[in-house]
C-alpha cells in the first residue's frame, strides 16, 4: 500500500470528527434503555433515537471544525505506513522487537 501523509491538524480534526457517540451502537443502547421504561412508545423512541444520532453527528463535526480553527501546528507531516493485510507479514513486529 502507498504511504499516506497527514498533517497533525488533519489528525486532530479527524479524531474529533470520528470519535463521538453518534453511532449505531449508541442507538441500540439508547433504545435498550428507554424501551423497557415505556414499551408502548417503542416506535416514537426509534424515531427520536435516529434524530439524536443525526444531531450527535453534526455536533461531532462542529467540534472538529472548532478544533481545526484553534489548532496551531508546525506544519509537520505524519507518515503512516499501512501494512498490507494480504501479505500477513510480521516484519513490523520483528523489527520493533529487535531494536
């Protein structure tokens, strides 16, 4: 695979954008917690939880935008060597253990 070059600012922005609670697992947790409290409102909760996930995604993206505006970097690029999953090579681990 090709090397990827990301700036520190890109890493910070993507971290804030991707690591929030707006995901399908959180939807299941919310439905699992709310439905036993009022089983007759199950359909309403399903609609509300999906809307909450959309709002949470927008909130995560807005947080990432603010982090991008406030972040001061020195312009360095981070090099990430992505190992090839098909080769099943353990060279990464053997070289780091040998050092």
